[in-house]
């Protein structure tokens, strides 16, 4: 198991977000631009929570609804 974890630490993903870069953009937090922004943020948060639930990603609807 230690070898596997060491290999994961060495490998940089070819796709996806670079976490160090994203952290630099979030230093001052997210600016609230009003009611439409709050609605969009709440919708996105709900989608993330649904995707994190065990079993929902493997169901017939799960992540396909997000995509």
C-alpha cells in the first residue's frame, strides 16, 4: 500500500485542476453578486452533494443528470 501511495504522490494529473493554482484564485473568497448568484451557487452545491452521496453515481440517473 505504501508503494501505491508513493506512486500517487509522484504522478501529476494530465487533466483536471491544479490545486495550487485554484488556491491562489480563492485567497479572498467568493464575491456575492446578488440573488441570481446565490441561486446558482446553491444549485451547484446541491449537485455536488448529490454526486458525493454513496451509490448515486452508480445509479441510472446519478451523474448523468449533471452531465
